[in-house]
């Protein structure tokens, strides 16, 4: 009598109850849910016609298009495994991930056909290359395949612990690892998301977050479960975002803090008339309180921070609002909202532990590592038992994130463990220093890293991007920070740069900054 937990069940229900409602907007293309799912069925039938069977891997390399979204339904409903890839990676990365995952079909957007053409001979296991858009020799046409099928396909029995996706980590210091997400993992994350975020029927959700990243934080399925509207955005552009919010009645977005910073600092002529009431879900890095203040105070939007990892499907905490916070002054309320939060109802159990494995005291000061076990934790790293054992061999998934626990039970991430600066025996959170720097009105973006020091072991160094037309000296910025946090935490050096190196999901690549700063003078 039990129905397996799967996001495919959300699709069945929404198609039954809301088939005539708008589902997808992608430029000039508009699809109802019935039209959208008909296309998904046709793609499922076409894949089976290409020989794809239960358990086979299908890879995609594409921005946020309707075709990319269709893959999140068409591939798993025939029991195959979707491998959505970061489209900003190199040809060598694609070769590794396609071969490592064993993908037999690779679907590519027109922007990346030439890149993949150059390495197709290095992917011997791929039987078919499909062009989502565009064309070329040896490429099957996606729209032609869909048009040529009736939509009839064989639906196998799918268990909730069957593999749904393989999502590759960023691989910033080593080869990327394939995170195995099950149907149950994704379903539980979506259910928990909808418990905490009441997405309404017909409300617009704007795809500023890449769908490939942790399955779009499972909003690929969550938006459908709510019978809301997927508004596709192929490239993050501030003007386009503000325009779509107005034109498509967007009420929801999920964005990395770097995207929020760009929106908060956009020029009035870029913004145009700003529509209030937008609900923002942010993760990837703790947002600065200053950014929250701007977006909520100036735009009338509401920011909620969540936290998780690709390995946890991804959400494990939410900075759930409390009634008593509403009476706080805006600056203090923004600080409270910048915390990492508490467990989602469905995510599982979280502990912050010290080096001895014991939980740290809830004093808001003692740092430890966030560990988690529960419904959303991955099945493991694909074909990598050693990495799986290292990450979760003791029954808890070790996140590598350092946090404190406040007396009220709310977590606050202080850093990646590898990014904590130990200066003169004292721990310095780069996130705390960055938050102080971002309060300077001349600063657009910042990243703080630790550089070696003969005297102190390490000292903080800030890489700063200024707003257009703004001016600021190193001495002025250091003095500004020292007025707000302990002097020993203030940067000992500042580099003003035009941009910060980032991943495709907006995370700042601090290892690049540390490497490029090797010849800087240290104090």
C-alpha cells in the first residue's frame, strides 16, 4: 500500500489537478503543465527508443531552459539517472564526469556544442549526443526526437532508495566527486522546503539559480509540487531579473549571496520600478547583514537563509523567523537573519562537534564542525568508497563547515574549517570580517583569506571590489573595520581588484585568491 517517496509523485498530482495552469515560461515559449508533461513523456519515449534503460545515466550540459527542466522528469520516470553538469567547467572536466558516471547519452545546449565536439572521441561510452538547441554533424535533434514519438513509454517500478541523480561537486582542489541522490532524498528535501516556504499555486519562481546545482536546490521539483510557474532565466542579468519580476509576477527566487549583492548594488536605471514582496531563499555562503538590510529595507523583499550541501540534497537548516525578532531594529533583525538557523522539519539531526567528537556548548563562541544524519543525506559518492567512508563512515556526514551554536539553538557558520584563520593562537572567522567590510558603502564585494605570517602564523588579507565610481584606501578600510570588530581580526592588508574568482553557482574561490596572493607582503 505504500507509495515510494519520489518527486515524480509531485508531477503526477500536479498534472492531475493543475494540468491547464501555466507551468513554464522560457522567453516566448509558454507551456501549461499538461503541455510540459506531454513533452516530458515524449522525451522519455525517445530515450527508451535510443536504448536507455533503468539505471542508465543521461548527462545534461545546459543553462536554465525548458529542455533542461524537462530532463528532471523525463529521465527519472524511466528509471534512468540524471547527471546535470556545471556548464562553466572545462572540456577536460566534462570528459572526466561523463566517463566516470558512465553516461550513455549526453544532451548539450547550443552554447557548448563546439566545446563537446572537440572531445567527443574521448567519451567512448557515449552512444548518443543530443543537441537541446542548435545542430551539427553527429548530433541528434532534441525537438525532432520529441516530435517523432507518441509519448508512450514503459514506466518501470521505481523504489524510493533508487538513484535519482548524480551531482558532481565543484572539484576545486581535486577531481569532482559524484554525489548520489536518491528519490527519497529529493522528495524529503522538497517536502521540507514546502513546509517552511508556502509557495502558492500559480506564483512565479524565477530561475536565477542554475538547475544543475544540487538539482536547483530541488526547486526543479518543489515548484511543480506547488503548481507554481517555472520562469526560466538563461543568464543572470540584473536588468532581466527586475524586468521578469515585474512582467511575470515573480514572487520567489533562490539565489547565492553574490547574486543578491549585484541586485542590491544595481543602478536605479538598471532596476527600474522595483516590485516588493519577493521572497528570496539564499544559500551557498552566509549573506552579509548589510545585504539583507538593503534588499529588505530598500526593495521590500524578504530574505531567508538556508544551509546545506550537494551531499544533503541540499537543505539541512533554515534561519526560521521568530515573532520576537520582528520588534528588533532593522540592523539587529538583519544580523539575526544572517545566522545559519535550525533544522528543517524533514532534514534530520544536526550536531556541532569539537575535535573530540563531543557537542560544543551552546555559547555562541565555541566553534565545531557541523555534522548531520537523516533523510536528506546522500547515498554516498559514486564509485568512490574511500571518500564515502571518510565523509560519513561513523554514521554522521561531516560537512567541513565550522559553526557555533547560540543559546537559543540557532547555528551560525563561521567558516569552512579550511578557511578559518588562526592568528597568534586565536581563531578568526573570515565571514565575520567580510560582514564588517561589506558595511562600508563603497564596497561591492569582498573575500578574506589567511596569508602566512612569520610572527602570527596567519593574518587576514582582504580582496575588495569597489562599487563603480567609489574610492577607498587600504588605511580607510582597515580603520573602518577596526571600529566594528576586534582589532586583531581586521585585515592586515587589502587588495583592490576588479572581480573575484567564482564558481558557476557564485561561490568565491578562495583557493585561487590564496594562490595568487603568494607574493604579497605579509605582516
